[in-house]
């Protein structure tokens, strides 16, 4: 295949580029480097099957030659990012999705949208199945990301229904692993960075809010299986093992051998109180389930942060 990945210089996009190149496919990455980094893909530039285009996908996208798949993964993806870049976040979810869908339609390619568990907002059901419509505050600070992804899903399904193009929508739950940025703002990189420096680990609120963490290699495997399927509807990909943020902080302190303590800060607005994927559809339709245990994945991630 010849695969285009928007946002391919980001944490997740770069791992996807690795995967498809390792499978013998050709990969084109488009990224404006707003939150992505060339460091994530520097090792790929010597690969003859890889090419990079620096561009903003909210503008017109032109890629010569055939494409078999367009994976739209461009977007700020952490609360600190979409707080800094609220309008670009909305634009890449709306205009960027429109441009990427148009390219897929023109090339006769499969289109995949990187959606998110954030479409469920602060959910009133736990775990969250794909049938749940969510509980989102559209005008809150997180709304720029939540609503951008919800709109992107709506446009993706409109293109599927109106133009008949094959689409895949992956609802990604909390993912971690090497190449996360130290200043990402999410719990895992924050905690690891603070623990390695012996600083207090910042826990917001009481720390009783839950997250479900999926190691990046498991997520990439699930995405590849979904792309190869014929499912034109959203599918949750994530690890259903749920733990509190306070528990995660204690685990990282232990694994790093740190003497850090926990420091509590006020809970940000609209911070989800629970987050756990219902993965029955992924199990049944894709034969997928996560395989990397939490502590194994955290050790690999800690090793990366030590060497980065």
C-alpha cells in the first residue's frame, strides 16, 4: 500500500509510520510540526519508502500518485495543547478532516479518522460503548477538542453515506509510550518527568478520577486491524484496565525508585471522572485485545524518558 498519515510526526503518527514501513508499505507523512517533531521521524528519512511533506492540512492537500489509505491523525491531542491552540484544534478537526476526506475520495482510498474517547466527554456510563452519545460541554475549555472530534466523526460518516467512500473511525483511549513529549501535559509523561527529577507529582483534585492506559504498540496493532477491516463505524481501541490517577502516581514513583511525593492541585474544568473503553466490538470484529501489561509498558516508557 501507499499510505498517507496526517500528523505523522506526532507521538502516535510516528509509531504508525514505523508499523506500515515495517510491513513493506510506502508512507507519506504530512505535518505542520505545531505539536509534532522531526525527531520522531528522523530515523525514517533514510528509508526509500518514506517521504515527508511539511504542510498544514487545513489548507488544500495535493499528493501526486495513487494512495490506498489516508489516515487523518493531525491534531493537538493533550489538554495543554488545545488550551494553547484552541482555534487550530477546531480547524484541523473541521477543515483538516474535510481536506483529508476530499483527498481520499479523489484517490479512491480508504479514509481513517483518529477520533478519541473525549467524544464521550465526562461520561455518565462506565465503561463507554460506541453506542453512548456522550456528555460533553460544548463551550468549556475542553470543548474545542471534544467538539472538533465529534464534528470530524459526523463529516466522516456524511462522506461515507453521501459519497460511498470506505471509512474507519478509531476512538482512541488514553495511550502512552516512547516519544511522548515531556511537556505533553498528560498524566504519564508528567508523572515520569517529575518522578525522575525528584519533584512532587501533580495530581489534580482528589486523584480518584480514573483512566485506562493502553501501550502504544497495542494501539497501533488495533488501528492496523481496523484499517484492514470493513467496519464503517466507530470502534473503541483502548485498554479496559481502569485505575485512579492517584494509583498511577504511586506506581510510577515505585517503578522509578523516586522519593517524590504527591502534590494536589485544583481539578481542571470538565475533567472526566471516569474513562474506560468497552472493547467488546474490537474483540469480536477484529480479534483484538491489549497485550502489554501496565507496568511493563511504564518501564519501557520510563527507560525512554531516561535516555531522551
